[in-house]
């Protein structure tokens, strides 16, 4: 295989690109150490939301004896990709919900494929 | 001591063009490469305070760029899958439709064959073949052993040849 660059860019692109990229600091807040904790804060917030929802459901469905049923775990599992098919079938999640969830997750493409289209396997 | 803005501007000056070509070859179109490059440099800017100099700046910048690119390709793959389309074919179609491609038909076929490689193999192939990085540099950036990279490059090369011969047969 021979090598010659067969692709090009619009005229003056790189000069313009450099100028646009150098505007990023002015357009965004100064970077701080808080940014490093942002993912952990988001994770903590998600857990807090789950805990609140779980607590609410527990309060609504309180029974006399302890059944050992952990609603918070149940909800957490429902948000797991393995629960997507059931939620999809129960129409509790729209296609958009699932799409957004999958795009934001770190789940492998292969796993998503198997989960959504497992009947094809 | 340099301010964060000065360090960032130096990174833009030193790396933007080279990273553009890497990203462009990975994603297949000028527009996508331009959008993704903005995201990469935004990430570099926000992550700058966490750079402690343990890795070389060069390795650190490339690592962010390659991770962001793989993440972008992964999202493209999910989007394609949810539309029951093949991400590999969509990538090849982007090469076909690229208005800034001015090579020969044979060069277009090579670009399409590379676009059809699985993303991690494509990444190793492009870093070695087009970006001319050494295996040691790629290893530092990707965290993959040199041996595994050599194997991946060899397999990618064979797949490109196979893709090329398949496209010749189907014509």
C-alpha cells in the first residue's frame, strides 16, 4: 500500500481552528479541582435520587412483616442494562429514554446489542 | 510560571493540526472531525488542573484525544445500531461522500477499507501508518503492550487487504 494524503481541509482552516480553540478558556469557567470531582458528585446525586425514590416506595408499600425485599436494590437493578428489556416491554421507558441512557453509559456495544436484540442470538 | 491559559494555548499551537488529522482519519468526515476536536480541547482545558506531569504532556494530550475519539465512535455505533444500520458501512459512506477527499479511486477504496476496521484496530492502524507514532509511543498513550499493538496492527493490515480484495470482487 502506498501512502499519500488524499484528504484536504477548507482554505485557512487550521488558522481559524487555532483561533477558535484558543477561545475555549474565555468561553468556559476557569478549570478548577471541582471538575475532577464532578463525576463522583453526579454518582452521589444519582444514588441520593434512588434512595429517595426507594424510600418513597417503601413508605407506600409498607407491610407488617419484613419481606426482605430491597426496593432500592430493585430500582438500581432496573436501571442496569439487564433490566432494559423488561422495562421496554412494560413500556416504562421510551425508545428515547433507552437511547439516552445507553449513550451516556459505559456499557459495551456488544452487551447493548445482546440486551436489546437478544431474540436474534 | 505559565498561566493555565498560556499552557492551553501552547497545547493548541503544538497539537491541534496533528490531532485534527488523526481524528479526521478516525471519523471519516471533516465536519465530524471539527466538532469532535472542539470537544477534545474542551476536555483538555477542563482536565488541565489534574495534569501532574507524571506522564509527558504529549502522551497526556494524545490519551485524551484517543479516548474521546473512541467514545465518540462508540456512540456512533450505538446510534447506528438503534437505527438497524451498520456503523462500519456508515463510516465507509462518509468517506465516499467526503467533499474534501481529492485522492484517486484506489486511495478512496483504501480509506473505506480502513474505515471498516473495528475502532480499536483502526486506531492502532492509523496511529502507526498515518500518524507514524512508534509502538512505544502508542503503548504509552493507549496503555496496551507493544506486543499486543504489533499483533493488532498486523491483523488490521490483513483486514484492510481483505476489505480491498472484497471490494474489487464486488465490482
